[in-house]
């Protein structure tokens, strides 16, 4: 059984495994230094890879410790959070506008990045009441503007 398949805590000089995270210090392939990688349990790749400090002998890496591990977990968690937030922003767009009849509308476009059938769902709401006025499937490249939304409201077609 290898170290990745067990949930046991490990606290060694170049490997810490705790609370669903693994910190591993490795020889930096690009130079003579060291790098640390932080991998969340279940993720195929590290969430964070960065330089690691040399030890006092200037040849070996500084050992991992509780403070460094905690800091690395916080940093890697923030990287993941920002990545997830950016992905949500790419796949969900929303805006509000006043229609030609004076009604305030809120529009949401949710892109479904399916390899076989990419599409998006467009929803139009009455802004004051949040009542769904119209919903339908559109192209993931649907141009989100007041003109295209009003056309969709009238015809149901993108």
C-alpha cells in the first residue's frame, strides 16, 4: 500500500499529509533548488507548486513544519477558491436592463460546457418580482445584450 492510498497523518521533513492535503518537497527540475507542491486529496494535480527554502547546509531543503504546512494549506485553498470563482464567472453571466416597454428585466445565461452537446440556458426574469418570464436553450456563444434578449423574449429564438 503506498502513501497516497492511506488517510494516516504523515509529518516528515519533506512530506506532510494531514486534513486532506499533502505537502511534498521535491528537487526543482529547473534549477538547483527545491520546490513544494500542495495537493488536495482526490485531485489529480497539485493546486499549488512553488519554490522551497534551502536548509542551513545550502544543499538540502528546509524541513516542513506545522506553521509552513498551515500556511501552504491556506494558500493552496485560496488558489482553488479563486480558480472555482473564475470558472463560475465564465459559465454564468447576468445583467439587468429596462426593456423597451419600461419593464425591468434580469437576464441569466448559464453555459453548459458539454463536450458532446455544448449549450446555454437563457432565463429572463421580471426584476422586481423575480418571476420567470421566459427560459430556453441557446448557443453557448449567445451574444448577451438588451437587443438579443428582447428578440428572444418575443420569438423564443436566439
